[in-house]
């Protein structure tokens, strides 16, 4: 049986709000995946984040880390990579506001798309009333394309997990992301 890798982006020391701020994603992993391969994926995600996506989040969020929680039928372990460095230099709005990214891909009947809630979005990417600007969608779509390119040659697959009327999750490949048109106020949602 394949294993599952839960990848969480975690920020422990924001200037405001109640930490930790967390958003995450799922990857289907081979049975018995080694820690080195998980660390390789996490380091690749860190590079993608710091190369361009970092501008989306305000620097007052503080440094973050990537945490990988792997489990299959016989193995479970956690690994961490530090060094996520938010670099947005505008303002930081309400710490409870987040950008909602909807992961695209097939879904079973009644299944909902997985979503990521990105905290501390720099105020240059949304209006005072919470309307998301086009630049945020561009950054997020570029990030998703780079993440898909990272996963493509690896043994891991970026997946949506669906719990639609069954105790066991089904899954589907993530094919991209779309951005909700307004900021979300879901302080408890991304914990």
C-alpha cells in the first residue's frame, strides 16, 4: 500500500494573531518512502516558496518551516525543513484574513476540492474591502506550476484527498489552483 505525506507550511512567530498559522497539502508517497526523499521534496518546496512566492505574504509573519508527516501501513515519521522567509514589504492586514487557494482536479460525487488558506497576505495583493488583486492569482498560479514541476519527476504525487461518504479517503491528482475572489476570515480554519 502506498503511504501519505502531509506537508504543512507552519509559521510560529507572527507579529499579531495566535500562532501557529498553518496551511497544508497532501502527497501520495510510495510505500516505505525514505526520509531523504521526503526532505528532498520539502527542500524543493522551500526553494519554490523563497524564489518568488514569498512576496505574497507579509514579512511580519516571520520565518516559517515545512513539516512533512509520513505514514504508511508500517512506518511513520516527521521531518522538518526551516527557512520559509515571507518577504512582502507592504502592510499586514487583519491576522485572521487569509487567501483561499482551491486545489483543482477531479472529485467524486459530493466531494469538495481541497483548499489551502495562506495567512498574512501582503496588503498590496487585496483591496481594503478584501477583494483579491490579479497579482495574487499570478503568484499563486506560478507557485502551483512550479510545485507540479517539482512533483512530476519524483515518486510523489500532489493529491486531493476526499472523504465523501466513506471512512477511507479517495484521491485525485492536483492539476492547478484557483484563487477565491475575496479574502477569507477563517482564523481557526488553517490551524
